[in-house]
């Protein structure tokens, strides 16, 4: 097997993941999440939201009070709370002695699909009870809805004085947060990065109503079977909330402190379809994968697992599979799976969260399956698509994670196992 | 609304704004900020809640009247005299 290009770099230019904190609809930490993915356990449940009414969603159950006071919860946003939980858990997992960390050298880079819809809808709902008298519009509205809110709440909670901001990148945002962190670490803008993505989207009726109007909102009598990527009878997206934040460091720093290393970011790419607001472009997606492989100095057969983006929409899934058939043509080794089939679409968190669920494959050698595919759509056929049951692959060296979004943004990251170091 | 009822209202509002605080030991003569973790946004919450619940308008230049429980109750008593709890 060939080595990634990054192996030729100085350790100070190589970027690794050293901690994972996550909030998924079917797990509050990586261990629970991985187990749910191997056991086929869904996190999609019946859900109701004002105006829209009864629907289904991926709902998280993490203990928000573990890292926040009730006052902080009241003042902040759900996205901020998810971020605070994930960031604290990631730091704990990373083994950093937080009390002695130079907070001015910590950067916070959080991907979001959207932010502020929840808070704005809530304020309008509240003033509707006062005949739309804007004098009762909350003074908390602006700090809750500024685009940097989730990252800023993390910085406030953890007293981080380095840079913090969000990356607005639709549903590619989780990967984009990771990529931004790597770039900033390489530039020396920070020494430790908290990076990934969050989403509070289930608390805005607009996202449900928007997808429903687009004919892209999943329905099923059994909520756990509603998210059905690749299935002939898939009928749309299940909206979910969630978050995943990594601690990322230079390999030299991680080695120096004897850190546990989940993997190295050896390749990445972001590109744009420039063809449609919502319809994906498989040619650009394949180019994005090729660009990430090229940056890593790898060939398609060097990738063991591809974590697909597929959301369960008719066009989206088949077009991504077309892109992947082209990008991985001839590779016997590569296996494909999907996480949204369990938890729905965590939007800004999706990229980071779906990668996290696959990282334990470096240790256990399994590709978790995609579930709820009772009848495979011929247009979604992929060689080695792992369905319904986990597949033992033996040694897993590299995972490629797809994450795409509206307005044609595509993102890919490739993570390599360094043997735990 | 009688002064003791106004006090109850303020305690209720503070309970929402500062849910982690023990309000049972509040000293009415001492400034809120010396006893509770309250910042300027929290004081605006008090103003906002009074506006929402009782349509009481408090001009910005008079926010200082809300410094302690005693001063708040004294300030609000004439404004809320005709309001039923």
C-alpha cells in the first residue's frame, strides 16, 4: 500500500484528530454511537413542531446540564448548547489538562448549515401574542442569531480567547470545519483546534415545511425506517439535530504529549457545482473526490471505506452513486456505507458526525452498514455497498467522508490510521 | 398590586432569569448584583418581563431604580397600584 503525501511532511505540518465529542440522536458519545451503528439502532422518533404539526426527526438526548448552568441554557441557543457539550466532551476525550491550556492559542471552527432561523421564528411567535408589538422583541435576539453564535458560545463556556467563528457551508459544513482547522493549524494561527459542526435545525418549522414543499421530506409509518438512502422507495430527508467536534492538533504536538490519535487528515477538497440551487452535479462531486485523493497522493483503491452523503432523496442518492461509481471505478477494496439511514440528516453536523461513526473501524476492522434499504435502487448500485449488516474488512487504513450541500458545495476529507501512536 | 405582591412578582421573574441562584436568602436592602450573578442583559430581562406581563414601561434613565429589591418595589408600587396580580 502506498504512503500518503503527508508522510513526507514535517510532523508540524501534519494534522491529527486527538479527541471526539459528539451528540447524535442515537448516542451521546463515540462509544454509544458506534455501538448503535453496528447494532442497527435508529435515533429517529415521532416529533411535532408548531405550525407544521406532526412529523419525525432525529432528536438528541445528551445531558445539556453536564457542561452548562441553567442560566446559560436559557440565554443561549440549542446550537450553542450542542456545541458546548461536544467541545467539552472532545477536550475530556483528548486528555488535555484544560486548566493549563493556553486558551489564546485555541481556535474554534464550527460548521453550520444555517443559524438564526430557530431564534427568529421563536421571537415572531412570541410577539404574535402581543399583537406583533416589537417593543417586546427580545434583547437576546441579536446575540442568539449572529452567525458566529455556536462557536462564540463554546468560546464563552470554555474561556477560549483565540479565534472563533462558524463556517456557513450548508450540509457540507461539518467537513469544512475540519478543513478550516487543519489550515489554521498549519498556518500557526492556533495550536489546538476545536472543529466540526452543529445543527439545531429540528427546532425551526421552516426547514420541515421547506423540504415538504420541495417534495423532499421523508414520511413513513415507522419513524425508524423513514431515512432510507439507496432504497427504491425512499421518499426524502429526515431532519435531525446533532453535533460533532474534534480536537485537532499538529502531529508534533500530539506526539510530544503522548496523545491518543484517532487518525490523520491526509487529504481534503472543497469545490462547487455551479449548476443548480439544489440538484447535485455528479461530475463535480467526482472531481471533488479526485481532488482530495490527489492532495493525499492516493488512488481510489487506497480507500477502505467511503462514508456517503446520501440523504434519502430520489435524485441526490442516485447522482452521488453515479459520482462514486466513476470516482472509484476499478477499486475492489473500497466499501461504501451511510449514517443518515440511522439518524436522519444532521445538517451542519452531518459531515463531522458521519466521519466519527466510522473512525472506530481503524480499531475494530468493521464497516458499519447503511440500514433501511429493503430494495436497492438499481441507480444506487455500488460495488461493496454495505447494507443491513456490518462487514468485517480486516485492517482499515483510510476513510473518505463525503459531505455535500445546497448551492452546489461539495466537500471531502480523507482520514488515515496512524496505528494509534 | 400591593408592595408584597410586587415583591413576589420580582422573585418569580428573577427565578426565571437566574434559575441557578438561591433567592430564599436574598437581602432586600442590598443590590441584586452584589448577591446574584446578574449582568446588564439580565436587568433588561426584568424590564422586558414587566413590560410583557403588566405593560409597565420603565424609561431607560430609571433603570437604576431596579438596583435592589427594596428600591424596585418602592419604584414600582405607584406604577402598579392599579394592576391586579
